C-alpha cells in the first residue's frame, strides 16, 4: 500500500505555516513529505538553513522526507555524487532525481553510507 504525502516549499513560506501544515497532514495520516531544491537561490549553508528546520520537524512527526534534485544543484552547491552528506545533514530520507542524469551518477549515489534512498522521477 502506498503512503500519502504532502509537498512543502520552505523558500516560499515560513516555518510556522509549514509546521501547521505538517501537523494537519500528520493528523490525517500522511506519512511522506516532498520538497524541491530545483529552483533555490543561495549557497550550501543558506539552503541548508532554509530547509533543515522544517525537515527536522517532519522527521519528528515520523514522516519520510524526499527532496527533488537535478545535476545543476550539485554544481550550484559544490557537492559531489559520491558525498551525499548535505542531504543527510538536511535530514532527508531520500532524493528524487529529475531529468539530466546519465545513469552513472545514479549508480554512484546509491553507494552512499547514509542510507539515503535514490528515486527516479523522469516526468516532463
């Protein structure tokens, strides 16, 4: 059986609104949270600060958090396919790969020591 989920966008909201939304979703049995790093601005520390608080709160509610990413994000934040510690620090349970990966990157990311799940999302 699938899990119900909700989307949150911390860069377009504030923590109190996101917290209330997650509380309501949790009350109604939602178990999964999706967010996206595809259209973010800023450096690694700024992005981490913007997302970590709300991701941590979702984790406290027992919700699984998945983050949409693409190859450009790795360049923008100067992170490596071989080191997914950024997503681990954020509290993400997994990443959803958007268009642009070759197959080699997906394979490298699956070998991460953090247990971060790798999902393919190839919609256009």
